[in-house]
C-alpha cells in the first residue's frame, strides 16, 4: 500500500511521543482500540486553568496510518480549548493525511481518543 | 548491495537466468514456437519433444512417471482440479472430505465450493507447532470420506507435514490423498514411489520458474480418476484441455531439473543464512517463532515481535521486502488465519513477519536485515503503549478493551 508523504513524515518523525502522570488532576487520558484489532492508541492531554490544552502526548500500537493519525492529533489539540478539541472530526484527519478508505478507521480511532481524553479530564474535575 | 532486499521467496521467486534462456528459445520464429498438438509437421513435433522433456524433468524431481504429470496454469488450478475433480468423479462413493485449517486458500475455497454443492468438509485444527496429529486425522475418517487434502509445506510458517505417514493411513482406508506441494517441491525431498500420495499440486514460480504454469501429479497405480474442470480439445488425456504453453512448460521443466541438481547444496546454504538471521534476532525480548523449527524447510522464518504491529514494522523495514502474517496490507484487517489456527493470540498474529530466503540471498543481506530489524523494533516499542504496559508489569489480558 502506498502511503502519503504526510503519513510517512509523521510515522518517521512522530511528534509528542511519551506519557504523562495519569493520576495528575490536570491530565486527561484516553486509551482506545484493542490489541486484538491491531491498534491501540493512548492520548494524553494536559489542561491549564483556562481550560486550554497546553500539552499532549501519545503512544500508539498500530499501522503507520494509526501512528500518523495520533501524532497529527497531538499537534492539532495543543493550544485548543477543550470545546475546540472536541470538535475535531475524523474526516479532517483523514483528509489531512490522505488516508485511503481501508485506513479511515485509524482516523476514527484518533477522534475517539481525544473524546476519551477530554471525558477523563472532565471526570476528574468533579 | 541493492535495496529493497528480497525476503519474500515464498511469495514468488525470480526466474533463474538459465531458465529464462530456455524460455526465450521457445518464443520467436527461429525458436521452438510450434503447437505441441500439431502432429503434421516439424514445428509441432519439436514443440511436443520439448514439452515431453519438461514432463520428464518435472517427474524426475519427485520420482514419478512422466505420464502422471498434467500441465495446469499453476498450483491454484492444480488444487481446484484435484479437489473438485475427485469430488465430482467419486461422489457416488461418498461426499465427505478432510482438510486442515492452515491450508492454502486454493484448497480451502475449493472445499467451500464443494460444501455449497452438498459435500461435507472436516477442517482439522493443527497442533500449536503447525503439525497435524495423525490420531486426530484418523479419528476424522468416516465411511463416506473420499478425499484427504493436506499440504506438504505450509506457505506461511514453512512446517513440513508427515506426508508419508498420512499416505499410509489414507491408502489403508482407501481414501484418495491430495497434497499441495507448491511450497515443498525443490525444497524438501519428494519420492512418489515411496509416498502413497494420489494427487500432488506443483507450481513453477516458487522454484525459479515462470509464473502461470504448474502441474498436477495424478497417480496411475492405483489409478486415480478426475472429472475435468476445463473442457476443450482433450489435451492432457482429457484432464485439462487448452493449448500447451510450450515456453512456460519448458521453463518449469528446466526449473525442476535445476532443483534436482542443486537442491542439496542450495538448502545447506539457505539453512546457514536462515540460522544466521534467527541468531541475530532471537535474543530480542518477547520474540516468538511461529511453527515447528525441526520439521520445517530452511527457507522460512516466521517471527512474532510482541507489542509491535506487523504492518508498521513492514513500513519501518522498507528496505526489506517481507510479508506480514497480519493481512492488514490487504483490504481485510484480520490477522493471519494460519497463526490463529495454531492458537496464537491476536496480538502475536498481528505482530508477525515472514522472512523467506532463496537462491540469491547473501550473507551481507542477512546482516543488513538483522541490523534494520533490531533498530526498528526498539523504535516501534518506544511508540507502543502495550510495550510500556508490559514493562510496567500490567497484564494486558486484565484490561477490558473496547473492540472496534
């Protein structure tokens, strides 16, 4: 399968790889996917007092498109408010990375990951 | 050294230059271009002689009578002809067939088609090492079993089934025995005087011959009958009509002749290279070899790198032409059905790579591959949340994953 240059760039130079303390009240963690399906994404966001995402980290087990989708997502959410970040659509990720139809599920997973991370953060704020 | 390096000899092989030369001599006006079925002139006679020499060369590699060799378009057609041909001819005797879950799709899908026609098929589960337990095979025999189809060497994991022992069982029970030998001819010895195999499928392009040509061995004593699947001019004693492709047949014959001459030396060198590759990667943490290592052709190494997804690994190893046990690269996202049948969990099945080594692989290429694999496994594991969890001592099975 031929990958777009953008997928290859994110795959070869993934942005914001790493982890944060998941018990930190300012950190929201979203882990989606399943090993049995061949992809697991973990996205973490750090939210400041103004409700703006000031940092994001990811780790992904999956194909090149899954890694690229999560890498791109970390770039996009930084500096966004939670509201703005929750508006990110999988179709925008798929379009930016020029994902073929068989890889659309990777972008869906990325959208699920940010939603899960935001929910986790909100849950912690009581 | 030129990259990408070819490590996919089980998918296909390049045509040996000596074979290519022979093929070229059967194409143009000054070559042997005639129709082997033309009985009335020299052009036809020459082509017929070339085809019959090739038939002898193919038969010689497997110790068969040349009259037992039927030309086909490849192993897929041979499998179809053997399985459907036997089922249709012998259906009055019974409608039960036995095969194995790890067979090639050409066998499995032919069996599926027969199920739609009212046949019953038993799909044996192999042992975790990929081999069939003969007692389980015997237990599957029924009064109405007419055919057992078991491959000699598995295409994904390279394990060698005990064809000789299976043949003793099937002959004793008067059941016809078909063997897909696409991956074994030229790689492991085959002696059809000794093995009680009734039908055997061959392919040329797996052993340095051209694509688009294969053969089916059809035993004469005891005589095996088939219902033709391709009707026409009655070529190949009515079993497979269609003008014989002289150039391809000659290419297959030469490939099989060379295999007979060079198999022992080739195998020794290939085994040395495979062992070198294995030695170079086996000390990486969480590495699993798929399939039995003792009953295995030297050409194949199938390894799972736990916590690394196969397709991303293939992308990282872009300088190495390997194939993934995970079928993510095709339109299906299912992991390898062969590894699943061995009882490998989905993670390991998704994390597997097949390296297949051949006549033109060099030591330098193996060393380059080892270096690339080691570096990229590290890189991808740094990216993998599963690896991090494993390192933190978290049991991945204890987590409730949201399957999607």
